[in-house]
C-alpha cells in the first residue's frame, strides 16, 4: 500500500499570509505519526513566477536544506515560470521546455508532468511531454502501476472560473489512457476545490488549494473563500491498484 499526500496552488507571493498557510500544511504533514510515502505538489507553487518565491518554496519543502521526512515531487502550474522554477527550485540550468519528472515510489511510478503554457492560464500536454510519457512507460515492465500528475484538470468541474482554463485537447489524454492500462489514475490541482470524478475510465482526483478555496455557484457569489482552512489530500494506492482519496483541512 502506498500513501501519497497532495497539496496544490500555494501561490507563494512573499506575503505573511501565503507563507503561514504553506507552513501550516507542511508542519501538519511533517508531524504525522506515520509519514507518507511522498508529497505531490501539483503546480502554482509561485504566484508571480519569481525566483524568490521558488527559493522560499525550496526552503519550505526541505529541498536544499534539512530534508522533509518524505520525498517532495513537484510540477508547474500556469502561475509558474519554467526558467525560475528550474533555477531556484530545482537548482538546474535555466531552460524554457516543459518540466517533466519521473519518480519511483514504492512499487509505483509517478509521472509529474508539465501542463503549463507559458503566458497562458489554460493548460496543455504538448508533443514533447506525450513523447516523454510514452518513453517512461516503455521503460517500465507494464505491470508497474503509474500515476499521472499535472496541474490542469482535463474536464469541466462545473464552475465557470476553472472551466475556462482547463486542459486543452483532452482527447489526446483520453487516447493515452485507453492505450496504457498501467496508468491507474490522474491527479491534478488548479481548481482550488477538492473534487473526485472519472476521466476516460480512470479516477481523476483534483486536490484542494492551499491559498484559498473556490466557492461553487450554489454556495454564493463570492468566488474565493480566503478564510477557509488549508486543504490537502491523501491518496492511497493499494495492492489491487485501486486509488482511494481522503480530503482533509488544517
């Protein structure tokens, strides 16, 4: 059994509020009596894509100092800048191509994919990313369960704000899932609201936002609930390759 925590949409911007909310959820995860196997951070880590925002994130995640008690796996969102993300968060040479990373956690593979489009709010998995996914899957034995994680949900969640900026060309993703039964689920962020649904016959789990929570149309006219507690998700992948998700607030 694999236990993965997920946070998303920290929108670190140098303000005490953003820092406190990020520190709160990370302190909660570090203090768990049983550590998770990994933490997935599904985009919009920074609010403006500034290097200082990624330097703060790296410190919070324990990437370049005292390490967290679990691996921290990240991918960019539409507010992130690939160049600054690589330079300050990953400490890699600056480059403008998609930031895709593959990880082995326990008996599973987790592909953290870049669905950002520089300068745009909507998302896409480009040809380079799809080719990378296929290569990573080909390198596995076909029996290893695989989770795909990226920022933009590939379908409507029934709110006009995230639905205006979802993943474009979802049929390409659906085709990948149909060809690749080893992909057992898709995990995204972006919407600032916890949600669970299906896409192309797979579980689609949308993690809540750290910075604020989306109010749905039937909850009132105010879009952003900035007073809501910080949200996170726990994804449990069992030996039957079944994904169960629990949502929590802190």
